């Protein structure tokens, strides 16, 4: 699990980019629990999100799961590659990002570091 990003209790990862935007994806734990992904719905570019808002959906042959905005902000990009090929998330959950956003606030308070996330899912 990468130590260079933050995590949420709802299994999203957040990577801060040099330009101040955030890249968001789901954790390896989340993709493993879901199984083979067959569909991904992403938030529209320009959409304003509230922290904790359900804004994307990942669907597997077993279940569909909401993906939540880790912080408030505006969507600046959606990864069309994972929309076209959801299995990319299964192959490498930490490389296959879902969307990028410009946060309303620079603070990432309340997000977990890798060790705290691992402890929360029982992988430690």
C-alpha cells in the first residue's frame, strides 16, 4: 500500500498533486472485496462535490458500491480509460485513478495515512 497518499474509512485513496489538485481512486482492499469490476460511473467534470458525497459507482459481478468524495471541491478530470476498461482498477488499484478534483480547502484533515488505513481494514 503506497505511503505517499491518504485514505478514507470508506476505501478511497487520495494523492495530492503538485498543482494542488487531488487524484482519487479506490483501494486495493476495496477492489478485492468487490471482485471483477464490470462498470464504473464517474462524476462529471465541473461537478461540485461535498465531502462524503456519493459521486461515483463501481460495479462488479457481485455488487455495486458507491465511491465518496474524500473532501469538498470541484471535479477537474474523469479517467475515461477506467470507464472503458474497469478491469484496470482490478489490475492496479493505485495506478487506476477515478477522478481528479480541486479541493475547496487545502487541508486533508480527517484522512488516514497508510498505516492507519491498514489497521482499519485489518490488513496490518
